[in-house]
C-alpha cells in the first residue's frame, strides 16, 4: 500500500487522521527528560493486565506488537499493527514528568507518527499554564477495520498513579508509617519446632531451606550493596517466558511480578518497589525491570539494595512474587532467590521447592538489627494478585 493518501497532517487536540495498518513509529519529543508509556486497551478502554503496559521497566508487550526502542528527549515506540490482537481497540501513549516537574516545565512536547521513513502526523502540545505531572498525548484506534491516530493532550495532576489507574492498572497505595509500640509477645503454648542449621558449601556459600536464616554481615565485608536475584524454570517444555515476566507453558502465558516491600521496626509499610515504581523514594532500592524473554540461565529479575543509603527507619525488606492475572505457581519449577555482594560473590541461595494453587509467594526478607543484616527464607504461599493484597499476611509472618 502506498502512503499517498496519508499526507503529512498537523493535528490540534481532538483531531484525528488515518494511518496505514502496518508498522508505525510513534516519536515523542520532549524538552526535558520524562518517562513515556504505552497501553493496549480493550472494549472497556482498560488494559487486561500489566503486560499491556510498555514503559522503561518493560520495553515490550507479550505479543511483541509494541516495543520501546529509543529513550531520552526523543523516545520512540515501534508499533506493528499487523501483530496487534483483534481484541485490542486502542493503544494510548502517555508521558509522566520527572520528580516535581510539570508539563509546563518541559519547554517542548510533540508527538509524531511515521511509517516507512515518512512523517504522517505531527502534533504539538500547548504547555503554557499546564500544571499536570502526566499527559495522555494521543492514541491509535480502530475504526471500521482501519486504524486512525487521535491527538488528545489530556492531563493528570497526580502523575503516574492516576494515569495507570485510569487505564485499569491497580497501583497499591503506600500506607503511612505508624509509630506504635510493638505488641507484647504472647505467652508460648508450646516450644516451636527447631529450625535446622543452614548448609554451608565448600566456597562458603550458604544454602537455605524454608524458615532458615543467616547473618550476611558475618559472611561478607562487601555489603555496601547487594543484589537480590531471582530465577526459574518452566514446568512444561513450552516456550519460555520470565518467572517474573512471561512464562509460557500449560494453558498459555503467565505474567508474574517481583516486588520489594519496605517496612519499619513495627512492620508498618513505608513504600513498595515494583514494576510501576522501579525505584524507592530514597533511591536505595532499585528494581531492574521485567525480563520478558526468559532466555538463558541465571537471574531473571534483580533488585539492588544500597544498604549504606537505606534510611534508618527501614528495618525489613520483604521480597515477593505475585500473579496480577490470578494464575498459579503450579506452572513454576526450580524457582530460587539468592544474595550477591558488592564483589559479585554469591553469599546465600534459597531454592523454592513448593508449588501449588496460590497466586503469590513471600519468598524472603532482609532485615537489620543494630547494624547486622540477616537474610531469611520464608516461602509463604499467599493468594494475592497485587502487592497490596499480600501485605497483611506478610506483616503477620514477620510478627511471629
């Protein structure tokens, strides 16, 4: 198909124009650094799950029809409309400002649609007086079996959270830290079952089983930063995805997400680090995003913790995995969690051997007590589709 009918058009807010049903480049040009995202939307103008969001932490969707291929002041999405699921009715493109910036402070903001190296659509956002922190720039949408692009320029005062919720992605609220006395320990009714000692290998690496713990401080002098690595194997021999990205097998794809929950000494929530918030507010906990391919051995998700920069009110880091879509862990085998120090030495590993019909797992925790850091294997099955669903049971487990 030639592009003759798609002469370059400059759109104002609300305007639309046809585009070819092929591969398009959606180019977003900003005067300052900002985060961009794309959302595949269905009949209800909502996503079907977190895999329908493409952003810096998840640069492609599960059917590979949308790819974030360039970032910076000029960011580019490559959208293959011929690969798009028939159930997808729209693809929305949005921008979120950094930190305390507003749309007005960007200085420049435009979106362009290109095909086969030719510019088809240009649209510039009016920035004067715009106090919002996020903006829906435009959308590709189906109309009578053809695709069109509409320039929207709709703002959101709250930034990424209301933007994501607008498209149907559940974002857990941070609970305010509450300074309350720790509850008195109840009188024991019977002595707890003793926990066996961890197994120490020839290299000094420790292997844990459920409920075992080990002092990292005694194992390494290179604890300025640690990486919490997580990996998997699929149960079936089907195409691999990510244990915390896309695992294929059995009845289809499984979309699992790893998270880190920061808690105070009373096990009250401080904040969450997860796929919608890849860095903690204190910048000491960084989630390196989803691995959507699942190719190769080793870690499939990594969360880095800067122990030296972690605020004093953070006492425990809880590491979890959950399925937003409600799929279970019966399709996951050989899952593990490990700790690597600043010298790239693996200190400890916990192999999660249990499967089941649960949708989430509280895998492990990292806690400090007077400067000593302890890693504990939990392996607690939880029926929670979001981080918010899992927090109450995690608090109970940590209080025992």
